[in-house]
């Protein structure tokens, strides 16, 4: 607002303007607080997503290791069965 306009206002008008500005400031501070909380929540979600991704990778490695062990076990069973069958055929 222009300074000349403000100088022409009565005290009651200036007081109303001051109260209005104070209410607007209070409203904006509340909004800033809310937005900061939302930002913090999003930051936590991003951090959790990162830790979930890391856990998923570790679980995948465990499954890969378990699958490799199972494949090796089956290969050994098949080899032993084949050797056993060969021995029976030779006898």
C-alpha cells in the first residue's frame, strides 16, 4: 500500500489493517508448519523406500544362494542315481 494512503487512514482503520495482517501472518505460519511436516513425512517415506529396496536386494541374494544350493543338491542326487544305476547294470 502506498504511504500516502496509509497516512490518511484513521487509527481504527490502521488497527483493523494491523489485525488483518496479523491474522494473515498466523495463517501463513500455520501453512508453512503444515508443509514442513508434509516434507518431513515424504523424506521419511523416501528413506523407508530406500531401506525396503536394500532389504529386497538382500532377500534376492538369499533366494539366489538357496536356488544354487538346491540345484547343486539335485545334480548330486541325479549323479548318485546315475552311478547307482550304472553299478546295477554292470552287475
